[in-house]
C-alpha cells in the first residue's frame, strides 16, 4: 500500500475511523531489501511484509487488524495469533490480476493452469478461517467470495460536492484520472484528443509504448495534452478547481477487459467523475456500461451521442445531473462511512 501519496480510499477510512479510535498505519513494503523471499509464492503473497508485521502486531494495543490487498492476507495468521479481530479488504480480483501480470512476464505460466486455482483456494481458505469480516468494492467480488459472506462498500470520491459546475461555459476539456496506458484506453483517448482538437488533462502515471509515447509528446507539444503525475487528493482538488473555472469537463473511462479483474471491477475514475457531475465517454466494460445506460455518459463508438455531448449544453446538463443523482444514491461518503462504522462496531 502506497502512502506517498496516500490512496483516497485509505485516506477516507483513516478519516472516518480516527474520530473514535486509536489508529496506526504501517507500510510494510517500504525499504524491503529481501524481496526475493516473495518468489516463494510467485509474488501472490508478500512474505517480507508477513515477517515485518510480527513485531508491530505484537506491540499493537488495538483490537482490530485491517488488511488491505491479497499480498498481505497471510498477516491474518499473525493477527489471530495475537487475538486480534481481522478485516480483509480487497478491491480487485487480485489472483486474476497478478496471474495476468505473471503470464505477460513469463509466458510458460499460462500452461500451469492450476496456479490460479490454487491461489484462489488459498485466499478463500485463509479468509474463511482467519478473517472476521471481508470487505469488497464490487458485486463481482461479492460473488467471487461466495459462499463466504462479504460486505460491499463502494469507493466514495474525495471530490463529492467540492465543485460548482458552470453549465454556461462554452469551452470544453477532456479529463483523465489514473494510470494512463494502452490497457486503460490511452490509444483511443489520444485519438479523441487529436480528432476533436479538445484539450485533454491527464493526472496519473503515463506508461506508453514507443508509438503511443511519440503521439503523446506530439500532442503535448501542441498544447492539446496537459499532464501531471499522480497527486494527493488535496493537490488534485486544487488542480480541478482551476479546470472547473474554465471548462465544462468530460471524462474518459475506457479500461479494456484484458482479464477478469479489469472486466468486472468498479473503476474509481468512473465514481470520481460522477461525484463531480462530469459525464464521461466510456466503453462496454460491464460496470462502466451500466453507468452509461443509467445516463451518466455516452459510448465511445456512438459518434452521434459523442457529438451531442460535445455540442449540446442541454444534453450535457442532463448527463451531468444524472451523474450526481446516481452517485449520491449509491456511492456517497455517508454510505461509505455508515457501512464501515457498523462493521467496526460489530467487531
């Protein structure tokens, strides 16, 4: 878990729980010098973090151990040894995600099908024996853990109710949040930028192949692409405040379904856009498709709707208002807070 900058979801969890609880946060991967130990589990689990956790948990006076991500799940063994209640939060189908990464790096791994099944079994077995509560952020993950019980707590955006949209503005700009690479739709986004000659603001790490990198820099040099690396939520809010004063913004959500996790997981960027009232151009990946069909945006290949979103202020207003409405009903911070507090109180 990166704490520099801290992930918005982690920041929100800490903010809500610190009010009535003593909280300690540990980044167990920082300055690790013996990462080769992790090869024992093919990198699915972080063995270094497991051993580093022992002294912290032994001296931790609190009652609950909150584990985020599959790689730290074995730490539940330490937690139970020291009689802690254990919460396991996972936001992706990390077995599928990590297996895909391994298969890209080592092609022979595709021929060892049992590896994926084995680590899915281990994840669910540890969770069933040692975890008191499982938290997920999508319907797909809830189904994945069945028959184990899990609680769906959707991502809530740090940007809800932060900005006032000026629907009278004539100037448009595209917005993209998150890692910018081909699997997240970089090729299509660059094509949209070039085709419509609309400025695109990108906030996140850029990971492009040679051809896309060349196109990216060309558009950057012409002033159509503006890029900054990942920022803390407070600094990003300052950046976005400036954009809202100048443009009506349109987001992009074009994650490719290259593996099961990408195909089924909620995208934080979708929810951030909705929280800010920003309609988005998206694809047919199931969670994104559902939001577009509810009126939050348009499909990237429906050029009639894309043109209308770009040119018709009334159409833009309708999509924007629908984004805000659906966000408030399903993803708001108060929903997040109430669900989290109930879990902690029950434990």
